[in-house]
C-alpha cells in the first residue's frame, strides 16, 4: 500500500488549495457553483443502479496506454519549442535544399527523444503497476448474504462492503455501521492531507444495526447526494430508508484513500467509485513552476534564433550576389532552382533554408535534456540525501518534490516565513492563564528571556518546575494545582475555565483511560495542550462518544473528591479559519445547558455580553501582556442557555445542517445566532518555543542579503517579540509600525459604521505609509545607514494592498530589511507574496508548515514546506520540504548556490560550445561562394552534441563546487552573487559569445592557413575533408579543455569524462574512416590515417587549441587576480 | 513516488555513513550523495598563472623556431602565367582565345632559379578564385561509381554530368568533367628535365577510392567540354591527375600536385617551361600559377605554423611578465578577501 500512497501524493496538493479557495470564496460571499442535479444510489441493489451507468471502481493514473504511447508521447515532446524546431530542421534536411544529409539532424533528435520517451515510459509503467496493484487488491463485498472477497476494480456503486481494521477504503463509502458502540469509527487521513491524528466518523443512528451480513441484506436504502466533486470536506446528501429522509454530512462519508483505525470493521455503501471518488477528482497535476533561470534561458534561445536568422540572411544575400554563369565549371543553369543565376531572389531564399539547416547546431538540442537530467540528479541524490539536512529526531530527510527549481534556490532574495511551526517548534505548552482577572503561571518564556537579554536586565534562570512536566504542559503555579483553586478569589470562574478546557474541543483520547497513559489525538497541538492542562488541573477528559464527553473531575464539590461526570454534547460548532473560534453546546447531567466557546480574542470580544467592562479591560491587558511575552492566546467564554432559546436555535441548526446547498455557509450563519452574549471567563497563554538554530539561521540568511518577512496570524506584540527573539529585528533598527489598534480606530469601530471605518482606515494607512516612506528616505540618506524594519497588521495590510496604495507599500517594504506582518489571513499571505514577486520582480521563497500557508507557498517562486508537525498540507503544496527552519541555510546557501552556479555554467557552456562550433562553419561559408557547403561531415556534426561534448558538461553540472559547504555557510555574502544573478547576466553571455567568436576564428583560420601548402615531405596536398577533420579535432579538443578550465574542482570524473570525450572522438573517427558505408559519400574514408601520418597534424593539434584558449587563459588569470 | 524514494534513500545514506569504511562501493555512493568526492581544486594563484604562461611560452618559441626554420629551407618559385600566355591580339578578349580550339595554346616561358633546389622538386599548379568547395561542385561526384564503375547506376548526385546520349558517364560529375588540362614540360638548356607524374596522389585514394578495373566511359563526349579528357584504356586508379583533382580543395585558392622533377636545380639556372594553356580560368578571372617547390619534413613553404607558434609563445611570455609586474607591485596574498565580489560591488554601488 505504500506505493499506492505514493502515487496519490502527487495529487494531494490540490485538495488543500481547494480547501483554502473554498473558504476564500465563502468569505467573499460568492456562491460556489455546483453541478446541477443529484445522484441517486440504490444501496444493495445492483440492478437498479445499472440503469444509472455509474463508472466502475478501477482507476488508471497512467498517461498513456500501449497504443497511445507513441503518438501521445511524441506529441508531448514536440510541444517543446526546441524539439519542434529540430523536427522542422530534420524535415528540411530531407529536401534537396539541405547541405547535410538528414542523419545530421535526425540522429541527435532521435537520441534526445529516445531518452525522454524512455523516461516517460518508465514512469508510466510504474504508475501502471501501481494501478494494477490497487485495482486487484481485494475487499469483502456483500453477495447473497455472505461477504465475498472481490477485487477493488469489480466494485460498483451501491455495493455494501466491509472494511476491516487498518484496511483502506476502496471507494467513497457511506458509513452505515461499525462494531464500535454508538456507530462511530476512527479513520486516518494521512493519504489525503498527511494528518496522522485520528478522526471520528459517525454513522446515522438508523443504520447502526447493519453489522452482520444477515442484517445488512435487509438494508435497502436510497441515497440522494450531490454529483461527484472534488471538495474533500463537504458532502451533502440524504438517505431515504423506509420513506424517512435522513440528512447526510461529511461525517458519514468515508473517503477512498483513508484507512480504518481502532475499529474492528465497518460496513458501508459505495457511493462514488473509481475516478469519481473525491480523492481522484482531486488528483490533478500541480501546475509546475518554472524557474526564472529557465525563462531567461528561453530568451537566450530566442536570441540565438535571431543570431541564426542574421547569419542565414547574410549568407543568403551573399549567395544571391555570388551566383554567376561565369563559374562555368559549376554549371549554374535553370535545371535546379537553387542554382539558377537568372533568378537571384529564389536562390537567396532557398539558400536561406540551406543555411538554416547548416547552422542548426547553434541551438543546443541536448541542452534541455541535459539540464533536466542534472537537476533531477541534484535533487534526488544531493538534496534528498544530504545528511546535514536530515532531522534525526523525526527521521525526516529533506525532500525535493520538484527538480525544476534547484537553481532558483540560489537566487532567493525574499523569504516569507510563517511563524508557528516554522520559526517555532509548534510544540505547544500551556504556560499561563488569566482567570477572572487574575494571572496565573510563573514561568518566564524564552521570548521574555530574549527580551531581558536585550535590555540587559538579568533574570535568574528559573529552576525547573517541580511538578511533573508533561508534553504540552509547562505551568507552575501552586494556586491552581491540586484543587488549590478553590481558595482563589473567584473559584466559580476557575471551575468554568477548567470545564471549558475539558469540554470545548474536538480531541480524541487514545489508549488507557488513566491520566498517565492516555494520549490525545488533536487536530492542532494547541488543543491537546489545553486538554492536557485541564487534566492537570483535575478535570481529566478520558472518554468521548459521539454524544457525550466524560470528564473525571476532582475537587469540584469538595477537596479530594473524584467523580466521573458525563456531559452530553448537543452541538459542536467547529473551528475554521474564518470563524476563528469553536463552540460546544452541552448539557450537564443536571440538565443545565451551556455553550462553551473559545477563540481568538477579537472574535470573542465582539460577542461578549455588555457589562463587566472592568474584567474585559483587565483581561485585555493580560492578553497584551501574554502576547508581549510571545505567547499564543485564546479567550474562553461561556453562555448559559435556556432550553427555549436552545430549542428554537437547534431547529434552525438542523435545517442548515441538512441543506444540500451552501451548507457550510448556512451553518456559519446559524452559529452566529447563538454565539453571542457570551460571558468572558479568562484567557489562556500557550508557549510555542523557537526552533533550534533559528536565530543563527536568520542572521546568516540576512548576511547573505536575503530579506526575511514574517507573516503570522498572531498578535502584533507576539509577532514583534518573536521577531526580536529570532534576531530578525534588533534595537538598532528603526521600526515603522502601522497598526490598526489605535484608539481612533477603536472608536470608529465601536460606532459600527463599516463604510466609515473603511474610509477612515484607508486614509490612516495612506498617511502612515506616506510618513514612513518619507522617514525611510531620510534614514537611507543619513550616515550611518541604519536598517529599517516594518511592522504592519492584517487590517492595515488589507487597505495597504489596495491598488492605489500598493506601490507605496512596496517602496517602503523594499527599503526595509525586515518586515513583520501580523494578523494576516492566508489570502493576505499570498497577496503579499505575489506583491513582491510581481511588483518587485524578485525571487521569492515562502516557507510554512500549515494549511494556512499553502496559498503563500504556491504564490512564491519557491515554496518550502516544513515537514513534521502540523500535517502535510503545506508539504504537499511545496516544492521542497525540510524538517527544520534552520535547514534553510543548507538548502539555500549550499544546495541552492551550488545548483545555481552549476546550472549557469552548464547553460553558458552549452551556449559557448555550440556557438563556437557553428561559427567555424559560418566562416567557412564565406569561402565557398555562400553555397552552404558543410565544413564537417554529417556524422561529426550530429555526434558533436550528443557524444563528443555531452558527458563532461553533465559532470560539471553535478560536481562543480567553487567553495565548500562549510565555507559558503561561513561567508553567506557569497550568496549575493546569486541574488544579483551574477552568473547569467547578458554581460556573462556576451563574454562567452566573445570567446566563442574569438575561438572559432582562431580554430578556423589557423587550421586553414596552416594547411594550404604541402604538409609533408612527399609534397602532397590536403583536400577539403582533411582540413575539416583537422578543424573538427581541434574544436573537440578545445571545447573539452575549455570545460576543464572552467571547473572549480576537478574530480577524477572530470578527467575521465573529458579524456573520454576526446578519446571517443578519436575512436569514432578511426572506425568511421575505416569503413565504407553504402550509398554514402566517403568523404572521410581513410582521412584520419592520412592526417596522422603527417607531422603537421600533431604540430597543429598542439598549437591551435592553445592559441584558441590563450584569451581564456588571460581572462581567467585577470579575473582570478582582480575579481576572484 | 518521489516522497517514498526520498524517505527510503535517506536512511540508506545514514547507513552508508557507518559502513562506508568497510565497503568501498557504498563509500563512493556516500561521497557522491554527500557531494564529498575527492577533488583537487586548481587555484589559479598568481604564481601558478605566471609559471604556466612561462612554461607554455618557453615550449612554444623553440617549436616555432624549428618549424619556421623548416619552412625557410624550402625554396619556392611561384610563376603566374595565365595572362602572359595569351597572345597580344587576344589580350582584350581572353575568353575568345581560350574558347577557340583552333588557336594553338602553346606557350614557352623561362624562369631563373634563385637558389639551389634539391630534388625532388615538386611541380604544382595553383588556381585562384576557383570554388572547388562549392556545394554544387563538391557533391557532384559518385564515390561508388569511381570504385565500382558501370556496375553502379545510381548516379543522380552527378547531374548534370551523369548521363550523356543516354549512356552513363564514367567518371561522372562536375568535378571530373572540369578536370584541369594544362600541361607543363621543363627544359634546362636543351635537355628536357624528367618529370615524374607517378605517385602524386595519396596512396589511400589510389588504392581504395578509385577502382582498378574501372575505365573511363563516355567521358567528355557531350556538347560542352569542361576540361581534360581521359584515356579510356587506363583504369581510374592509375589516372593520378584525376585522383588529385578529385580530392577537392578546402579553399577557393588551392594548389594541386602536378609532378616531380627528380634532378637538382642550381642557383641561376635558367629553366624554360613549355606549357599548353588549355584550361579556362579567364571567364571567372581566376589566375593560374605554376609553383616549383622543394619540401621539408614539415611540408612546403609555409611560415604560418612557425610564426604562429612563436607569436603565441611570445604573447604567453609577455603576459607572464605583465602579470609578474603586477604581482610585484600589487601583491595579493592568498585568502585576501578585499577584492571579493561582494566587497567591490558594494563599493561601487
């Protein structure tokens, strides 16, 4: 099944996007379009379903099959411009216009295509094998009152299946019954979103009994549900049994790809099969990112096309002028259009095409294949296997999910980082709390320690708390522990506080029901930290059933008394990023109805009941205080409900819940109705510790000229303090703070006029930006230049991102070396990222770990996911995944930098070698009456790119290192070269072009000039092919030696490949000139033997490459000397 | 797929770490993946650069001198005769002269030998502005036919000189058709100098490219006569003039070997040359030259190689001196970072 999981992983990225975008559309108030009509499924009735013609359950993820492979695969290949160009050249070379035989162009093209096709075929074959394995795995299906093992592919819509523990769901199932009491089951959705915590699914009460085959046979239901779609977290439908209509929710849907846990087996009805399952509908290709270097490469190729065009035009005009009947021995006449002296225009045009075919090697055909291969090896072998990026604790290596962007890593200028889980560990520890206006908890957070160090004050390192420290709980205050809270001024509030912690959550307990052994499965570590805290306070949540939460309460009525209290959970209003809160309606055993709510302070404060402003003020102060210590805060509140209010609300709720359209939106609206008039209890503060090595990493990166922006959903104080703690901001920096938390804003907020608020905010932001820009200018002019930092919060950002203010924001932020954006939504994260990406045209990198970072990761040039804590959604959307933030140093400064250097070298070298080669041919054209006679033999030309010069350049793409890994980390300034794109500028290309021109002139004219007399004592003369072989030998030797010169490190592989290439040429020419090929002109026949019998050959062979490389030598020497 | 591959291979990498000492192969893989392959790092330090330049220069200059010397020992006489051999009356219309086959083409000129010339003295003819490397010309031959004769029919590439009067032409093609047909004979006083016309083509051509059983057929029978005709009784492999001519030249100015004088010539000898000025270079204003040349171990009179060696060697030494001066005046210790790119960039902007 592991392979199966792998094959799926490619597609999972989208699902998270989908999720985000759906929540985005909800916020914007748009209605999501849904497929019209419903699907009706008759459970356990194959005949009835046959009419509907649902698709089968077999899946195919292959791109090709046996018949379509060749046409489709070739089509894919020819979508690349370079390949198409060479196809056209090949076709041209089959016409009489061509000076070269078709082999010249067909052979390299064939080789390139062959390599690509083999790769495609191999990948597709693996996919096919995966598909087969999946399609043939078996599942128990109900047939004739028995469970029968059936392969997955035979499964049909409406079938009743039985899935055993740890088994995978073969299709999207409607959950009917499970062996667990209360019809619940636990599923793991690691294949869908990478989250390993268990999730509860609950069957409808009516179907609980259908566990045994005998019983299930009687089940005849009709499911009406939406058409297959790709939204993983929504499902609306109705189950009709015995004329009763029951609403279905995602809670009853078991998605294909998930697996069953902690449950013996479940019974379900198949609703969506095969490609119609939600997971398959999601498995679309992630739109692949292309690196900027590659885009620039396209421009280079385009330039080469222009050069080619000019060269051909020149040659064509020349041929039109040259052609003349006076060269009687050439017999120009009307028999051949191309040599018709009466129509010079046609001659020129035809010669133009001749020359295009002749000069076609100027476009390096093997460049793309080689670069792809190099990048692939770089990412799979180097990045994935780097031990310095291997996190031993979590057994997570770095992972390059795409090999396209390696060199992009070497050019990053802006890093956008999430805070939670990225800079911090995302190991939440309950640290402090404020109950009824009283602060509890004596710990000193890391951030506070950092602050203390900053201000110079010394705080004695606190002794480790004496209480048994537990993961998620780092709280020490005797006033609350072991029932001591009863003696506090406000014991009632304490009790509510603890109950809220123990009840209002979606955590699942796992393992033994004892405080020591229990493990909490939570969607977020905050939740489990809070529940753990409740446990430590004596409110031990130990068991959950779909309708009830069991809490073992100590010291409630009197000290030392322990009692188990079941709370009936009536409704759970779940957390999402729009609501930023979570509520539970529960009924006490004594019938009291309470709504417990916890959430972000802003949303809770909006919904508090009027009055008791003192408590609100104090708690707000505490919140700010906690925030300043870098703690994450949540507000807790409750509301007593009368049964009338509840009942009337519950009706609306059920209505909303069973609606088929816009269910989520309606549920949110209904939730608003009851989440009001809350009574504030207090707030919690959770510490999220910084990851190891983060400050050092950030310091290194900023020395490397990378600007780091922190985008976080936290409060401004928290964000600033985190920024201080990780050395992003220091005291010497001039800070600009643009905040919406001013009294003026609050005043207008209180008036509640949204329009006015918006207008005011816009003005405010505009003025602030203006002011900051002016100040920034002053600071930049002043000496010494102090660094600038900008802090802005989400609300202001919303207005600042307005098109009219965007430019100002950009200007300001470009001048700042650090930017902190707090209170930002995922959408804003993406907006900020693309602002810099598009507006400033710089290379951006986003790093994050959670689902809320997905949009930002996809918006940036390079997306990096932190693999580890908060699920895998970010990783699935990312291009690279690392386990810890600090590995970013290695990824960027070592791998990125190397890759960038290497790829630049490879590309420029390709450019150089083909230009040199083609130019020698070009110079020759001038001396052949512009006829387009080829200088080199067909085979020489066709193998030049694919054999004689192919391997060494790949070696350099893999092994070249200018400085060692340690040095490049030690001197991060080296990285700036990449940011400036110092190795692939037009100036660099021009330098190479200059050398190519120089070398080709030397190569051509030296050989020609030295060979126009008798070349040995027998007085015999060389012919055209002798000269051409001589020239080609010199070209091969020169080009290969030039490669050796550009290496920074030389391993023996360099020697082997360079030597091998030159040797390959000699071996080839020995064989080639020794055989007679039928139907060919034997131009080269025995030529090399003639050549090698002369002294001249060896003299020239030493002279020409050295003379050709003379300039390069001088250039390198000068460069090393003055600009190393 | 990628993910599994990644997670599976990383532990392998770790393992390789621990067992690398034992297993050479896994050690290489480990070094490869960790990018720690043993490598030497050529540091182009000033001392190195200077010494490399010196060494190259020191090697090249003697080689250059040797080859220049070899070239200088060669005595070469170049004599252009195309204009002089046209009778006065035809000077204004050389084309009419060369095209009129009724006019005798004899021409006798005399030459003074400037220096002693040791046998063998090679006789070349040199043509200018003659595009033997034109695409139409180069491809207008058929190597199979040259080797196998009439047995080989597919001679399309020879057009328009492939078929005449419905019969194939051997050897076909424009190259053969335009065979050079001036002839020379040399007299010292009244003695005719013996000219050896054998072994003027490369042996490989004679042996392997031109058939021993292939005889000229239907050659120069068309209405247009391009050049020399061939004796139909001599096989192609023995028609050395043709073989030499068929080895097309690389440049539009070229020399081809005509024969050898196997007697020494002394300085101030007067040689009279009787030549038949048959070949038409007048229509495209090309020149014809007769070249007499001795040879050295490095071939004919060509100073280029020697001069190139010397000048390249000299430039290397010159640059070495320049570098050395710079180095002495403005030394830069190894590891000095003041000139590193980020520094000078920030200084400039």
